[in-house]
C-alpha cells in the first residue's frame, strides 16, 4: 500500500552543490545548494533565491562555479549553507578552503573540493529562483581520477542531502551497469 505525502521538495539522491562566486570587490563566497542538477548536455540549473548574496554575485560577475561537496568537506559544506556571506565576509577562511580563480570563468575554485563545474551565466529568473549556467569546463583533482583520467567514485565520496531526515549521506555500492542491464528485457 502506498501513502500520499503531498507536494514536497523530496528527490533522491539530492546533490550537495557548493556555488562559488566573487562579489564586486573580488571577495570569494560560497553557498550550499541542494536543489539543482544537469538540465542539458552542458548546462546546470539550480534554485537560488534572490535573497542570497550568491544570486547578486552571479548576476554581477556573469559566472559561477559549482563544486560537489564530499565527505571530507562535510562540516565546511554545511557551514557555507547556514551562514550568509552578507553577515560573515570571511566564511571561506573559516572553512579553511583555498580559493583560486578559474582559468575559464570569473569565479573561484575551492582547492579542497575535488570536482568543480566552471560556468558562465545563461540566465537567472528572480521569480522562479532558477539559475542556469553553461558548463565551460569541469576540473577535477587527480586524487579522484582513475588511471584513464576519469572521475571515479572509488576515490571520490560525494555527499547527498536527505531532505526528510535532514542528514547527509554518501553514495553507496555499484548495483548494476547503466545502458546494459536492461537489455535482458529486450
């Protein structure tokens, strides 16, 4: 038997995305956002309210980065989601993150976060809070790459947000082969 839960913001897995921006003075900022994902081949869409400093920074700079939070950076990733850059301008330093400018867009990469999408602003709609970025480059620390230079979850432990229990979880074991296992039903 199924139970109706109503319309809620529940989806699994929900990525923990760290949006990196520069303010008008060049100060790096980061924000934790869970409502986002790939919306086209080289496009990401994220829900960001215009009340956030991040929204102002993205529109002003025309660019942003999206790093994938991992187990090693869980505390800092949560911190940048509960503290505003408007109130704590040095929140990147409190996280012990090192910001370096992207070679591709006017936004910071945080060295401690091993995977980053470097994005140019395509659009931002205040009414829907929808931020859309064109992915210009993806950079990854060699520590999460396999011997063929590909990102591997055997070395990378991204976290997901559980919106029901308000917890962070890691991604688990391999349970199948995409674009292959379903062939047995053909």
